[in-house]
C-alpha cells in the first residue's frame, strides 16, 4: 500500500509539473537560429582531421550546438522557452549571403556562422539580425571591420598571442626567434604576434621565413636546424596557419628551447584534457555525442548554444529585439572558472585561454600577476582604449 501511495504521489507531482510548464510553453515564442557553414569545407578533409593540428577544427560545429541545447533542455522547458536550430551550407560568399536573407525571411532571430571573414561580413551586412561568429579569429572582424550586431565566441588571434606573450613573460623567456610562413594569413597573424610581443615587453632577436616545398632548391627553407641556427633565444615562436611545419618543429631546433605559437605550446579556447571547473564532464558529454574529442571551435559552438538558450530564457515570449538585447547582456558559464560576457566595444566573448602542448593543459591565461583596472580578462585581446571599431554598439 505504501508503494502504491508513494507512486501515486509521484505521479500526481509529475502531472502537476507538466500542468505548470505546459501553459508557459503554449505562450512561448520559438527562438529560431540558423547555422551557416561552408559547403565541402576544406578544413574538414579527412587527411587534415587525421593530423589533428592544434587550433584547427575537429568536425562539424553543429555537434557543439546540439550538445549545448540538449544540456539546457530542462532549463528551457522550465522557463517555457524554446530554441529551434537549422543549418544552411553555402558554397560561395553569394550563397552565404542568400542563405542569411532566406533565414531572416523564414523567421530566424539569430544567425550563427563558421565562415571566412569576408563571408561573415557579407552575412552580417545582408540582415538585421545578431550574428554569432563561431569560427573566424580574424582581428579585423573585432576592429576596423566590426559590425554592431556581430558577436564572437571564438577567441581572436590577438587574444591567443597575448595569452602566449603573458606566459612567456611569466617564465622569463624574453628573447624570441620568430619563424613565419609565407601565406598572406601568416603575414597578418605575424603582425598580431608582434603587437603582443611589444605589449608585454618581449624581444624578437630575429625573424625568419620558412616554406614547405617539394622543390629541392627550396629545401633549406624548411630545415629546422638551419632556421634556428645563428641566434641566441629563449623560445621559438612559429606562425604557421597551415600547421604542418609547426607540428614538426619541437625538439628539432639547434638550441634546446621551447617552441610556442602554432606548434609546441599553443593558446586555445579549449582542450579536451582540461581538468578543472567541470570541464572534464563537458568534454565527456561532447565526446559521447560526437564520437570525437572537443576542440576550441567545438567549445565556441557549445557556448553559442548556451548563449541562445540564455537569450530564450531571458525573454521566453520574444520578440527578436528582446533576444538580440539579451545576447549582449548574457553572463555565461563556460566551465573555465569565471563568468564570461561579451565586450561592449567589439562583441568579443571575454574568456580565459588554455595553454596546451596537445597532451594536457600546461597553464592558463591571464597569467598570475597580470593586472587590469576593471576585468583581468581584458588583458587578452584589444582593450577598450585600443578600440578601432567605429560603430557604437
């Protein structure tokens, strides 16, 4: 009899919970979001995924979004809120723009992008919706080419280089040999590295180009022993957007010195071996759902899903304007030990960075002892006084 009575009580409580949630859900508006990604993305070619370059994507970003929305399902239901996610692959910039316009016409309230910088700008300029940038780290999107409704979940290149510079300063590795690849992207990223080096008072003793080539006449341009000879330095900073040269550089330098940048010690938003603040549970849930380790890009997508859920919970009845406002005011938990929020001057999600060698997390940034008058996380990336964004947010 007690068992039946207990079961009856639980059943009654469950029915009451359903009755309480159902009316709220009935009056809720659905926050519709569309993820726009490249069709046939070269970054996701099997050969590149097998190499697992540090800092490169490991798979579809929709995996992280889906995990986040599943995790927040109970909170959404309790608030009578709902998020609906759609995806739209695009083969060209024009196709990405058209997908954004079509999504807006179909009632989307937020767009999410994992696109090159030019494509991302085309999407942002085609609609009047918030755009969450999940995959492009270009500083130009946060600075001279910023947009008022654009938010960035992935750390900027400047945030990554500042995190490394702080780490080098904390270890008193002040003299650097800089090795730079030959692509236009490498040149831009090298300029960002130089800005961080200057900001934290480090010294470049020499800067040398490298080049991977099948031409025997250019073999010396990729020889680590030749490239790292002739100078005295505390560390080698390698800028290699492709990743192949950087992964082969550690332990092949003339002097027994650490390698940082795109090989050796790398600054990332996330690593699957991070073991603090509930991070192992996040990585395990993702790995169980996606059947692969969680990368920095996956973490950015996961945070985007949490951002969507937070906006829907803050304004369960909408409208779009209320959701857009809620995104900018969101305070989020990224399992990094502190609350995360978007910067007012560039839309970047301020966050700690993880320093990893690929096997585990060696350190975090901001480094211990680094100070800031308002928020120490703003020592990573362009601070408010450095603002180049001409648009008031």
